[in-house]
C-alpha cells in the first residue's frame, strides 16, 4: 500500500514569518521613538566637514611691488569641532572651533624667499532654536545665530633664511569679533549617534588688511557626525 506524504503547511510558515516581521518592526519603531524623544533632551559633541565659500574680497595674485604671490581659492575644505549643551528641548548653546586653509602664499622679505599658507580660525558661540524640539519627530530643523572671534594668519612653512631666531618668522595676522547666522537639520540615527547638515554665514571684517584685503566674509556648508548623551 502506498502511503501519502504529509503536506507541508505553508500557511504556518507564512504566519511565523509575518509575526517575526511585526515583532522586529515594532522593536525598530520603539527604538526610533526612543531616540527621537531622547534627542530633544540630549547634549551633543562632534565634528563637521564641509565647504568654505568665499563671499568677501579676493587677495590679488600678485602684489603691486611683486613681492607677494598668492593662490587663494574661493572654495576650500572647512573643518569644525563642536560641543552643544541642551537647556530645553527647543534651545541649545553650541561652542565651535573651526579651521580653513585658504591657499598658499609666496613672498620675499629682506631678500629671502618664503612659502606659507593663509589660514582662518573661527571660535564661535551659537544659539540654536529647534521649532519642532518639543515634538517627537526624527528630522529636527533649527535656526542659529551668534558670533565670536575670527583670526587670520599668514604663516611660513619654507624659507631660504637659515638664521631664523624666532618661531613666528614672516607671520602676518589679523582678527575680528563679529557675528554669524544660519540654519540646519539634525537627524538622530540612534539614541547615541546623530548627523547634521548646516549652512551658516560668517561675517569677517578684519581690523587691518591681510594680503591686501579686510573683507573675508564666507558661507560655510557642512555635514557633521555627533555623539549624543544625556547629562545626569
């Protein structure tokens, strides 16, 4: 007598798979809601990398007396490290240190040839307002405003002067206290890691000329990664 093979019950397998998907999805949604609600009460610290776009003057490639030759770019890589302290779900204060290398500078001083860079350093305090900070939404837009200290420096890396007696040989500097404003979007990936996209305008008018100009205004576009934590 031929025995019939038992039929495989696909409905049971499909039911198990469906239940598994539902459980996994509910856990992911719970984690998302947890990270969203936590974000509005968390401090943050991280780094940003982006583009510095010149909105001020452009130093001449060659000075009138031909003693200074510069290759200053209008777009450069901008780096920033920051720390933000959350006061309320809608209000955060951030301190940030930034750096951009605008390009190379060659000049002759006292008959010696020198090659260096033009760098701009930013030290900013920014207030950030989150209009949706009180709601548990994942994407958090914000507005920022503040200001701080801007420091420009022409440095020397190579020189034909072999009798240098001090570190700041050939250095030229200028500084300014001014404002910045802009906005961005925060996107928490989890309860401890987040991303942001930020755009800000930097008003930089040095008190004295640096490579022949004083206006070094810029627009900075950056993408950041941050560590999120809640103070005890």
